[in-house]
C-alpha cells in the first residue's frame, strides 16, 4: 500500500469518527461509568451555539480507486471463509459468525454463540448450508470449534496473522453476520492491546477467571458479529470478535455502538484451537493470584508505595502456585474499601516489564504452559526482589 492510499484510508476513518456514520452495537460487558452531572446554565445567560461547518475533502479519483481496491481486495479474499451460524436451544434461536480454520471442516466461533445449542446450522457465502457439531469449547477464551461435513470446494480457510505484530492505530476490518445481515464488513482501528475480560468460567470460590490478551477496536461489532474475524489490511485474521461495551440503548432496548469492541487475540486462538481439536479442551497456566489492573495515585499513596506501575496482588489462593512461591497479598486496611496494604507489586516477568496486570496475563496466556517456571520481579516494602514460580493448571 502506497503512502497516498494510506492517507486516504486515514481520511476516511476520520470522517467516520466525526459522526458521518452511526451503527448499533452489542454489549456483553456493560460500561458502568456514570456520566458527569449536568452544569446548570443561569436563565439570564445567553448561549450562542457555533454553526456546524462542513469540511470539503478533495480526493483524486485514481487515489480513491486505489483506496477502495485495498478494502475490496481484503473483503474478496477473506469473506469466502466467513460463515453465518444459526442455533436453536431451549431458549429459542440465536445467530453469530465464524470462520473456516482448515480443510478438515473445522469452524471457529465464540462459545457463547453455540452455548446450549440443540441444533446448529452453518451457512457459507457460496449459499451452501450444512449442520455442524460442536467438538470442543474453551470458556476461558470464549472459543468453540465446530466440525462440518461439506464438499471441500466450500471450504476456504482464512489466513491467521500474528497478534504480537498488531499495533495501536492499525486499521482493521470486521466481517460477520450482524443482525442476520450475512457477509457484512465494517472498518476501524486497533484502539488498545492487552485488555482483560471476565472468563466465562469460575473458580471454586465463585469468582470469574480472567481472559487476557484482548484487542480493543472501534470497528463496529453488532449482535451476530460474535465469533467472526477481525482482519488486518493484509487479509490476515488477528482476532475473534467477542463483545462490545456500551450503555446506550435504542427505543426497543437494543444496545447501540459506543466504539469499544473486544476481540480475542489470534495468538490465543492458535494455542487453544489445536488443543480443542486434539483433546476437546485446553489447559491454561495458573498463577493463583488476583491483582488490580492498575493503581491510581490516591491508591498508591494509601498503600505507601513510591511507584504504582505494575500489578498489585490483592489475593493469593491458598495452596496455589503463587502461595507456594511466597507471593503476598495485602492485609492492612486502607481508606479504600477492599484495598489492603502490604501486598506485592509485580513489576516484571522473565525480564519483561509489567506495567498493568493485563500485560502479565497476556504473556502467560500466549507464551507459557502448566509446569513452566517463571521469574516474577516484585516490589515488597519498596524493595525489589525476584521470585520463581512454577505454574499450575487452572482448576
């Protein structure tokens, strides 16, 4: 892609971001942030609203054609491998998306798309429709693998990329089945990397495990997009669309887009799916701690820390790998409810810096397995030390 085409794509995204397009979205992880209170305006005040001015953007027809060709080319390469999924369960019918993984008929989608399904249909862009069978699931990453028996000519596996090479600001495309509108494509950017979401699986104490290495995007993801691919401009799948965060609803109660979507990184998928195909499951490494994603300045001061960059340990599971290695959680009360001082602050793992908990979790989930030994660098009482931990399996 030449520089002119790149700048044209950037211009297109900027036009979308200022309100030229408004799309509905689907929320699995609602945003609980409260809006700030409105400021009262005195009745005697005169409020003058500046007129909205349009900005003329001149684009050379040949350059516009080049820009379009990039997007059209990606769609034409990837869409034949993207499927629509229809399910029936005791709760009724639902729909989602997926994509072809290999020539053996394996289809990747989200676990929540097929959860509880008693009948499952896979529809290909070619018009071929077949029934599918769920052969394995992973609740931690919200991944399911479906097997279909179909003419090999209908199978066009997608190309998997490397999510470690994904950069914030990179342009991405989502293709899927929003609201039953099959083979729909949307455009956006990577907004952030290394986010965490709650796993769909719980500990024996009833707490949710964490799903890590999540990609955040503003590409529109709607009901029915779940399980479909997030794609770079090379036509490589870099993630599996999972959820959005929103507080906005339509008049009929459907969530609307807030520009915050989440996708499971493809490097997680590349570790999990072979295990599911071979064994019906995948075993994640287990550290046995709970940690805050990051600390505010006020929390840092309440904990008596000189530096708050890292993952602060708030709980160590008794008998778990972290406990056996000597990691410590806080025990002394602070002005913050549920926050106790005296715990370890994890600032590094295997020589890599840890700025937030999501970075630690992403590293473990994409690079380590049960039985591996890692070295955690911690701050304890404002002194740095290294602790070796042998990882277990998530119980």
